[in-house]
C-alpha cells in the first residue's frame, strides 16, 4: 500500500505539469495576467471569453483531447478573403481569393506522413492527448487550430521531416490567376498603412508565439520576425505591450510577426542556431527587402474599429500534416501579383522579388478579442462576394506583404516550420495583436471608409 501511495504522489504532479504545458488551451493552466480570461465551472463545461460571452468550447478549439473537427469555426470552403495580394494600394483587380486559384492540394494534406509525429509521445504538438488516442480520429494531433497555428509545446521534440523538395519550387508564370469580389457602392476602398521596418539584423526575433502558446518559450519551434511592438515574447501581456515602444513610425504599438525565410546553404551564427538545428531549421535568415503592412476595407460595406488587444491569426503552421482548410497564405513575385501559389515556392524572373502575402480574417463577432482556437472570433468574408457572415461586423483587414531578394533556384531557400512540416510553403502564417490606441484605430477606420476627419 505504501508503494502505491508513493507512485501516485509521483504521477499526479506529473499529470498536472503536462496539463499546464498544453499550450493551445488559453487558460487551461491559468490565464496569464492581461490576457483573455477563459474560465470554467467546476464541471468544465462553460468558458468565458473577452466581452463576457459564454459558450461551450468550440470543436477543435483548444481542447486537451483534440477537437471534433479539423476546422476553426469557419466555413472550410472559405480559403480566401477576396482581397488582392499585391504591393499596390490593396484594391487592384484580379487578386485575392486563394480558393479560386485551383492550386492542387499537397499529396499529404489532411493526414500526417507515416512515421512522423506520434500523438501519444511528448513533443507532438504541445497537446496532452492527440486525437488519435482520445479525440475523434479527425486529426492525428488535435490542438485547437487545425494543427495549431503555432501551437508548439514543451516536452520532447517531434521527428524532423526532410524538406523542402524540388517539386515545391515552380516558375511563377505557371501559377493560376487569383480573383477578388466586385466592390459595391457601399464598399470601403481606402487604405491605412503602418510603416514598421523590416527587422533588419534580427534585432527582434524568437521562437515563441504569445497568442497560441503564452508563457511557453520555443513554443513555435521556428523563428519569428517581429516588427512593431518591442516587447513581444512568450511572456508578454496586454499591460507590457501597452507600455512598450514600437518600430512603427506612426506610433502604432501593435505586434506583427511571421516565420523567417532562410537561405539553405547559409550559416546561422545566432545564439539560437543550435535549437533551430534541432528543430530542423538551418541556413542563414534572410531579412525582407520590404515589409508592407496595410489595413484594407470591405467590398460590401464600411468597416468598424478593431478593439485594442484583439488577437488575429492567419494561415496554418501545420497545414501540410493536418489539411489546408486554414492555409490562407499566398506566394507570388513582384510584377506578377495577379497570380499566386498556395502550396509552392515561386521562382521569380530576374529583377523580381519573392513575395509572401498574408491576408488576415476581417469579420468580427462584435464581442470577443480572442477565442479558444484564436479563430472563431474573427473569420474571413465570403470569398465570392466579400460579404461578412450574418451577425459579423467588417473590420479593417490586415494584409502583410513581405518581399525578399532570393535566388530563382529550387531548394535554395525555405520557410522555417515546425519540425514535422518539412518547410512546406503551405504552412506559411502570420500573427497580429492590435495595440493601436483608440485614436489611431479611429484614424485608420476614417481613412479606410473614405471620410475626412
């Protein structure tokens, strides 16, 4: 009997520790100060989100044992936002909806490759129990973001998947055209831009993700570039972000970040090189030649303000192994913005730069600044019409356009990814925390809606 009690004394703390490391349950182990508070009754049935709304946990929305669906609360068919991925004023015809690009789905999308990540072993995706064991069998590793937008985790390391592959590099002229909805007379056609630099010299970078894995260092298992707010790390809170400086010239304190691109043959001399190598990310980090941060309107209506401290994500860092329903990123070349790939790296003609276009969802539920899966509170408009779903409010749509001078050679460059994602371009993604003052956000809304103020 004494031995059994001693064994239980060891097991119980271990289980508690594992639960606290489950980084896709925002509040499952106690919410960090200044973050969205998510509470539950003693039975664990009801959660409270920002704005006081209560609702049962969303399927696939950050549950410890995986979600019921691989989606994120959006219509799985809405793979675009109806906006154009360009370096222009954000409203040029012919761009926008990746669901219209007829880009083939990667061969392994929707199911992990055999022998990759075991959902029952530490380091799979930061979850205590993967779908394959206690979930619903939909995703192998349920983590609340259709594979976890950046839901890395503590514990062991996932097996590194080799990649990229030569067939993932294709001449941009072979990409399909992309389209956007027609604008109505009620459209908001203005553009508001924050100029925040390029993170030259990797002055602000880390492998954290404060939105999806708050408090977890190396929670992303890949390096992020940051511009804007100078405080951002896994330990940031609303209070520390509001008190921090910014790289943006207009005083915008918002946080903007994305995974880095590397030259595969280069040398990583950073103090994180060893950890990056363990995570399968090698080569020299390339600083974007240009970073354009635009807030665009809606083709069907005026926009309303985004509340301060709203968290918004786009893309899916595990799209190659979990399915591409949330894979919204586009890869194109400067001068060829009327066409783009969703799952290929573009090979650009001489004088043209590789461009990553990250369009963010822009239909707000009107109440919450975050949600359990970081998606349900902010969804994409209908890709055909640009209309927000009933009950949603159109807000300024963030578009990040990142331009790079890269060699037009297969396997020469690649995106940082989770170890098990093999540098697949379909996993590209971006994150945004709005820390604009109310006055600056209103200035943005006025500019987008075309009114002088």
